[in-house]
C-alpha cells in the first residue's frame, strides 16, 4: 500500500471521462465556489483536527466497554478461550474492511460515508439504488448503536445501585428511566455544545485509554493483594466451554465472532466527520487506522487480565446483574472495588453515547440533504446558531426514546432491534465495497491512500467474502433449544426495515431522491481543506 494520485483507469483519456461516467456528477451544482467533496456547499465548520477525529472514533467505538457489556453472552461461545480467539479472528477480518473504507474515504471524503461510496462505486446504472440502501442501513446501524449503549449504561446505573442494596430487585422500568436520562444528556451535549465537542471527545479518549489501563492493572494486581489465586493458563487459553446447545464447536466458534464484531465493527465512524476535518482525504484514513489499532488492542488486553482474575465462571454466568459486575467483584474482592471499576466503565460509555449521536445525526443529515428521508427539507438544515445538524440529531434521540419504551414492554423485542446493528453495518459496507470490486475498482479516482494492483483486489475480496458469509451466520439462533425468548430476530428486523426502505423508495425516493455527486479533487470549486 502506498500513497499515489495515479488512477486505476486504463488511460489518461478514461480519467478525463471518469466524472462523466459516474453517477451524480457536477450537473446542477452552483458555479459559486464553495462546495466540498460531497458536491454540496460547505455548511458545517471544520472544528475537528486529526487528534479530535481519532478521539471520536475511539470514544464511539469504545471496543473494550462494548465487549465487556456483552461478555456473558460471549462466554457461551467457548468460554474465555473462545472469547479471546474469536476476537482475534474478528480483528483480522475487520482490518481488511477498515482498509477498504479508508481507501474510499480518501477518494471521496463526505459526511455520507459508505452511503456516498456506494452511490459512486455502483456506477450510473446502479449507484442511486445501492447508495439508497447503504445509507439507510448505515443510519439504522448508528440509531441502534445509540440505543444499545444507552441500554448498557442504564443497566450499569441500576447495577451500581444494587451493589449496596442487597434487597433491591431491578425492574425494566428502572433501566428505562436510566436509559432516557443518559440518552438526553448525551443528546443535549451534541446539540448545544458543538464547538466544544472536539475537546469533549479528546477528554473522552483519555478517559477510555486511561480507564482500560487502570482496569487492566487492577485486575492484574488485586488477586495477589487479596491472597487469591489467579486463573490457570488452561482456563484462559485452552478450556473450551460450549454452552450454546449447538453440537458443532466449529459453528459455535464462527457464531461467536458476532461478539467481537459488535465491539469493533464500526470503522466508518470518522468518515461521517469528513466535512468537519481539514484535509479529510489524508486525515480520515489516518484516524480510521489509529482507531482500529486502539480498538483491536485494548479489548484483547482487557479480556486477558479480566479472565486471569476470574475465580468462578459459574457465578458469572448465573449472575442476574450487569455482566461485568460479578467479574469485577471477583477481580477486586469487594463490592466497593467493583463499583470503582463500574464507574470507570460508565464514564467511558458516556463518551460513547455522545459519539453515537454525533455519528447518527450526521448520517441522517447526509441522507436528508439528498432528499432520501421524510421531511427532508426540515432534517437537512444546519442550525445557524449551533452550527450542526440540530434537527437530524434531535430526531435520533426521539427515536431512541421510543425504543426505550419497547424495552419496558419486552426486553426480547428491544434486543431484536439492537441485535441487528452488526448486520446493518456490514450490509452497508458491502453495498460500497462489493460494487467497487465488481467494477474492477474503476469507478473511483484514487485519493492519497490507495491500494495499488492486486493488493486492493485481495483486500476488497476478503472483506466482501467475510461480510456475505457472516451475515448469514449472524442470523442463526444464539443457542438451542430455541424458544420465543431465545430466538435471534435479527433477520426479521433487518428484512422488515429493508422492506420499509424499499417501500419508501417507491413512495418518496425514486423521483425526488438526488443522491451524492462525485466531485473530482481537481475541481476548481472545492473550498479550502475540502480534500
């Protein structure tokens, strides 16, 4: 992989004709200088630098707390060795996906992210349709991501209260109240403190990195301080525990990759800030790379230290509280120590919640400005006082509050929605990467980061193969026997919402939808720092 500005088209003439062959070229764009790489006028401020951009990626992804929030589910797929090795495999495949997204983000730095990439890579014939679905699937990813982290934080708060109130019995409405509170705190921060967000996110990245370091040290040291034995090497690395009911350990392993994908499977985060970062063609790919490195290493080190400090896996699996609570109690030897580590996890999660609303709001705004959403004129506005997509961000918080109401009625129904986010995210990536591959990578003029020759084809092909295979696997039930409560409804939610998106295409999108435009990096109308 190397930096180059040379195209992959067969000749210089083809490069000259490239813009004309791609969908949504410059037709209809105002002659007034002031557009960005998305083809729209530059409406938002470029508040973020490379460090604050990385911070948004790290805080929103926040892999170690995301994995910690679902660790009990992950332990069913092989026990501690299964969780660790499945995470390693996930990191390898998402390295290919991240590189594919970095390449496209370098060539087309737009807040639409994979929505924009899919529109251009799909070509004139299919670009509008692939972009349409990629954009909506990606929006659902971030909408449900915000709901998921709010639910995790709600459970954290309830569990922290219950640590010192042994007679306390947690109810769904307790989590609902906590969920709504953290959702709207995060949303208010994003809505009204736009110019402070880069600083907020840098502080958040410090909390996450320092938090995982403190947690690792505490888990590594406290068993020795308390005179408790550490778990054996066999327990951490070799003792396979299949608690799913599936007979094939091979299937259990590949199904367990879902747990790692939930934690690290969002490499597109920073692409949605491309119009708020200077020199995004260079800085966005860099930020994705650094996010990936931190996202891959921190959960792995966290899990190793956590499992070595575990004294009773049975107590962890049988615990009715937040998954990490019993693990932290065993690691520290006290309720107070567990509370301290939970507070670190909660503060880290709060920065993630903020990041989810930054990303979800900008994704919905990018769709709205191309007339892909209902009430597009309203949701496509940038607020002149707050300098952000205020209306688009607000509707995301409202929708997630409605999802919280579902939580009160049925936790199973709520989990069906948030459990589909990995499928929505990978489907949106495939909608961009697969057309890029099938078009022999000719529909995109290279940016500063470009994988030349066979490397690009291999990276894109491995990414698509992983996505297409694992989308099917992720739809299987988590365990057997299957009943209404344990059924995996991800395929139902994914299919149902995709049908809604299809219906909206025919009702409101096919005629009015404009779609992203491809803008050459040499276009004289690009504003400063647009690429």
